[in-house]
C-alpha cells in the first residue's frame, strides 16, 4: 500500500444552526478543503461521507452524502455513506485513506457532518440514544422502570443526553454521561484523582477554545466556574461535558507521490487504524490499548514522539484518562500531568489545542475529521492563536458508541510533516 | 491491487419477520457464509455491514453492524457501517473487496441486512422515503399540496410505497414506483414495448422464485394473473413491483492467492465498480452506462461473455430496460428479448434466476449481497432447481436511491469461476 497525504482541510464553525441545512454546512467545509488544497471539485475521484444521526434527526437516511454533494455539483463518482456513531467521520477518513492507499484513486474527499439540534429536542436525544444497542437498552430501561427507578429529566444544553428519553422508541435512555461519570469516580477511587483535576482539563479546553474561531464555545472559565456549573452526573458538571452541536468538516486526501502538485506542505498519514470493541477479560488490553498500540507500531513511533494530540474528550475525565491510554504518563498519573500543565498549548505535549469536544463542540459525525483538520493546521503552522510550537507529529483519537460494555468503534490517525 | 475471491456466502429466506430481530436474521446469514467458507469467526479480520433503513424502522442507527456482530461474538476488528439505499450491501461488498484488494486484510466479511416490516406501516414508508433528497421532496410535496393534487393512499403490500406518506417528516412521499411507471410508459411510447412484455418478465421472475428456497414469494403466476393483479401505477400491477421484506445476506471475501485454503471453488471478483448519479445532458451516458462500461473494461469482457446475471428489478420494466443497458440487446429491443425467452434460466443469457427483487424479495440493505450470493452459487453449480447450465461468468447490478433525477448509487460486480 502506498503512502497517503492530506492536502486540504476545511470546516464550519461548530454551533447551533437550527435554520441552516446540512447542505449549507457541508458545502462550506468541502469548499474550504478544496480551496486549501487548490483542487477543483472535478478532480475528486471518490468521496466518503460520515454522518451518524441524520436519519433520526432530519429523516434523511440512505443517501446522505449524495444529497449534500449533488447540491454542490459533485456527482458521478463513488460516494460511500458510513457511520460509526461519534467515530463516523474518522471512519470516513479511514476509508478515503484506504481508497488512495490501495492505489485505486489518487484524490479522495472525506466529509463528516452532523445536525444534532432540532426544534424538537427529543429528536436529538433519540439520535444520541441510537449509538448503543437500542434493543438491549430498551430491555434495561424496562427492567429499571419495573424496579421503580425514576428517570431524571434535565433542561440544560450540555450533558443533557445523560438523562434524556430516547424518542426513537419513546422509552429508551442515553446513558453516556452517566457512564463517563462512573469511569471518573472509579479513577478517583483507584488513583486519588480529584474533581479539581478533571475541572482543570475543562479550564484548559475552554481557554483553548477561546483561541479557536471554529469553536462552538469561545468563553474562558475559571476553575471555580467549572466546578460551580450545574451538576450533570457527579463529578461531571455541565462545563465538563461536551455540548450538542451542528457542524461539518472535510479533508482532501491524495497519494503522497502526487501531493507536491497541490501543496508545498502536505501532511502525511503515518497510520490509520480502525477497530471495534470486544468481549475480553479485565486484564486483557481493551479497545483503546489495542488500537493505539497498533497505530504506534504502524507509524513506527511512540508516545514520546507526539508533538500535538486531539483526543475524544466527550467529557473532561475522558481526556485525562486518554493521557494514560496514550502512554503520555503511567496509569493513574493523568491528574499529575494536568497539574503540571504538560498538556497545555505551551506544555511538553499539547492535547486538544482546538478546545476539544468540550469547547470546540461535538457534532457527532463531524468530530473525527475536525480533529484531523486541527492536526493538519497545527502541523502546517496555520493554527493561529492556538498554534503549538513547531510540531512534527500529531495524533487523533476518535471513539464512537457503546455496545456490550466497550466503545463500538475507535479510529486513530497518526499524522506527520 | 491484488485479486479477491468469494469463498463463502449465506442468506436467510427473505420474508416478513415481524417478531424476529435483525440480530437473528444477520446471524443466520453470517453463520451460513462462514460455514460455507469453512472459516471460523476469529479468522475474520474486518467486517463491512450494509443497512439502509434501520435508523428509521427500528431506531437503531450509528452502530448497526457492531450490535449484530457482537451479539454473535464477533468483535475486536474494524467494523464499517455503510449505506447507499438499495445499493447498501453491494457498497459494503465493494468496501470489503477494497480491504482485501489493497492488501490490508486477507479475510473480510461483508453483511447486508434489513428489517422493513414494522407493526406501524408508516415507519416502513418513512424509511423508503429517505432514499431520496428528503428536503427537496418535502418542498415538492408542499407545492403539490398547494396545487390541490391529492395523494392517493393504497393498502396493498407491494408497491405501496409509491403512494405512501413519509412518516419521517410526516408529509413527504416516496415516488419510486411512480418513477418506474413513468420510465416504463416512455419505453412503450418510444419503442412500442407492451404491458404484456413487462408482465412476461414478472412471470419469469415468479417462476424462478418458485424454484428458490430463499425467495420471499414462491408462487407461479400466469401472464393473465400478473396483468390482473391490482394496478399500482400504470402499467405496473402489484405483481410487477418488488415487495417490502426483511432479510440478510453475507459473503466472505479472501485474497485469491489464499482462497484455495478454504474452498476448491472460489469465485473470483473480476470487477467491483461503484458510482453515483450526476448532472448530465440527455445525450451523455447516464449512471448505468458509465458503471457498466467501466465494469466490462476492468473485467476485460463484454455482454456476450455473461452466462448469468442478477439485475436490480425493483419493478419488472427495470429488468427489461436493464437488458438494454447491459448490452444484451440493442436499445429498444428488451421486449423482443423477453418474447424470445432469452433470459429464462434455460435461455442464452439467464437473468434473475433467483426470482430477482420481484419474487426473491427486496429487503433493501440485504439485496446487493443476496444478488452476489446467487451468482456465487450459480457459478459453483450449487443453485439447485434454478441452476443455470454451466456458467463461467456472472454479473450483479444493484441500484440505490434517487437524487436530482438519477439513481444515487450503482454498484456492479463481475464474478468468474
């Protein structure tokens, strides 16, 4: 297989676009990616489009990619629509990489897009609830109801999916933030990690987001403000949870041997690894370990070589724990890394300079390529006020869904310049 | 890229499975495919799963493949969920082929699955309505309503999506059978094709279906019975329209260089071509011409070399017109081919020996791999009572969705033994 590079990236500012269609969001991202690659649309030989939830939010299933691409005049090429919950667009990027790496096509577009906001909030919750085994979840809810466990209902914008009913079947429940909270509490018990350490991750994310014109939230918060925001699921306050959002992000991939025709600064894809969860014993490596180990192996490098990272911080504790999964520090020492400021933009290994899912936002199917776009810009020195100093190697880590106790999908990309 | 072969195929009898979950249908298809390949599940290195409409029918979006695969103990491998309306599983098969052809994996599973039947029929209709540009369709319906054009509502099982409301948004309309009828009428006007010729296609399909234990409908009908069945959209009677159905089909793909380890009769993939519709002038080749020309070119053969074919007969006229697109006869002479019986199982170029979408059934996301499975069995001489005599080369043609006047996806596979 041949080496593949990214020659262009584009995204729309993440946010709440109730009256803007997916076509408009996707067009802005795709046009940005093509423009930055200096490539006209007819040069694109295939497109892979990641979206997780349009079927349930807008009713547009089946041909999501064709609908937005034909609207911008792109057609007559292979269009693959793929989904993998929150890892949908990293999966799309992986397939676009595969098309080029195989030698089948030279120039391929990867697009991730999502509109989660809907006038009827129950639609958004139903969509998020579909990232698990809906049938099992319904059985579980039925058992919980039978045991008289009442379901909380919250009004807030962040983390609210944690307590929302699943309108898809009208009776299920999305428990992602509850799961993240449980994982956070276990980390606190086992390693003595504190709420303040989790909150410090959120302080960093929001500070970074304030420097990112693409971020959905660009406000700076103090540690006290993070801790004092409404509790979603202890220890997670609202500002430690990723928000609901709309957005799109796109990238143009090209054989490395041809990349010089389009840009003087192609970003090489050193590893593209996708996998899914599995049944395993507690002492066996989990999904994250398996995928990261393989990514390091393929790229021929290790955690010490990483200069900039975008991780899947659906909640602040998820970022802290990702430090350990990535091998940036020994198991249990994620909190110490936070205290040292090692993962700040100016630290020794900056993580989520974009503001991450917490501040940049998390329009599910757009997130993976948005992470990759950020690393693309960072490696090219184009990240403006949030620029990390002279990075050579970056990594993105995108997780999706939950089936039988483990994430349903994980896609990791190692990029270099 | 290296050559890829199919070493196993399996499917569940298509039908109405209101009380059977997708997991059960998928398991039967996957276990059948693995068994026929003599491969244990842990030998599978990646899986690509095609499904079009579960998000809208069952509420299960995002991680459809992981949900059914983990249930049968398959995990820890890349799982890609893809959709392309009625071409969803041929797209899944194409991606599985790409994984192997690229050299990335040796053994990959492709699975297509669909449950269209739902206790609430409006759910099924809403799902089918999502295979077009839902936003444009809603605008069109609004205009039609404003012009006081009443919408018909039919009760029957076949072709009823033609007149059904789109429950996804509660106001749209799936017009597929109306579109097929309009195409049929144009063919009649231009070439003098008759209703009886279309009906004869349906007679053949139902006769073939009666020989296929996997077919949803296994009854034989006379020409008169086909013509006398309720009119869906002139000239399409109900028995000329593909039915709603549930089902699953799976295939195991393997590098041809390794296929001999698993079976003495691997079926080689001579071409795997996917594309999408485009804006074009009437005199320029459309999607079908583009894809078929490319498939013939890659496989290094032409229509005269085909011994058995499965085409996308969502309606009987679609099969007759496909004869011409395929180059089995000159443009306008599809009717003559029917009259000659050339496409019967015993004819010179048998088409849809399985019974096709009309009789075997059309559980959208399962159809593409079911077509491929049929050709796999035909080429291996394992097609029982519907066996074509000694075929060496076969072709499958799978179309999906409709966006801006052309099908949204088409996937063609040329297979040889």
